[in-house]
């Protein structure tokens, strides 16, 4: 009788161990199911408001995906990709950086997605008027903000336009370089520069900023989107990459003033 009781107790212990193991496996499975996949999207700073909205929209329809935008100057973002930073999708404000990544075989594929315009802007209360870039040489303009031409596409385009006007040398003492185009706009809004050269989309919805002049003598402003070759989540990254090219996503970009390529 005692041996039978001991045998039953042993079976109960084994059964309890099996149940505990099954619960652990079940809970682990639930954890994996609820774990979200992070897609790192390196995004030109000029696209910040649009990408923030796109992030919310995509995540609402894909609850197991987290879009992680990384904003900055396109040249800086390109360097981060080349140096091995987590990156799945790249939205650049210039073809140059995407083409360099493509030549280095760091891009699985890319397409031209959007277009933009470059404008000189100032605070409305300043009452500044421009008929051409030569007006930036006027005494009433002490400082002009542009993105650093070596890493910021908007700055490179601005330099092209100023050089085409033949006034780059005369302008050099007035120029204030910024790390990205959004910083240029901040300089204008805070009065740290008198005039800034930014994308037209950057001033969209800014009630205290006016467009003084639209620059034309520069390379076409084209935004490509690229799927990166070293993505940690190639399947999910491709789905987001393809979604960015749909009418649903393009409509969001257009609502912020971008043109579709």
C-alpha cells in the first residue's frame, strides 16, 4: 500500500513537471507572437512630419511592426548605413547618396519617389522682399542659413543656385551652415539668421514664415527610396518599402506639399 502511494506521488510529480514545462513553452510562444519587429527607416530631415504620420498609419494596420525613423541630413544617414548602423529602408533627399550606396552594393533596390522645390524664406514680420538671389547681398541681410553642402542635399542645392547667380564668394561671410534643413528653418524661426534656404515643404503650415524666392538653377530635387541589402528583417522591410510607393502613402506625402515623381 505504501509503495502504491509512493508510486502515485511520483506520477503526480512527473505530471506536475510536464504541466509546468508546457506552461513555460506556451508563455514563451505568446511572447514571441507579441514581440514587435522594428524596421529602421533612415529618413531625410525634410520628411519628418510626413514620416511621423506614415509611421502611425502603417503601425495601425500592422500591429506587430514598429517603424523606427532616424532623421538627419541625407549624407550623414548614408554614412551611418555604410558604417553598419541598423537600417532597413532609406529615404534620401538626393539621388547622389542613394547611387553611392547602390554602387557599393548596399542597396537591394531603389526608386525615385518624390520631388520638391527650394525656396528662400524669412519671418513675415521682417518684411523682407526678394526679386532674385542678388538681394541677399543687401545690407539688411546679415546672415543666411543653408544646410552644410557637404552632407545636406538642401545645402548642396542652395550652393548650386548661389553659384549659378555668381555671388557665392560674396555670400560666404553671411552663410551659416546647419546640420540639416530643419535646423535651417529653426534658425529662421528663432531669428538666428535673417534668411534661410530650405525646401518648400519645410514651411508648409508655418504661419510666421514667408517664401521670398524660389530657386531654380540647381539640380532637380528628387527623393529616392531604397531597400537596404543588410536589413535584419528583409521581408518586413520590403513590405514597408513597397507600401511607401502606394497611393495611400503618396497621398500623405502630397498632403505635406511633396510632388510625386
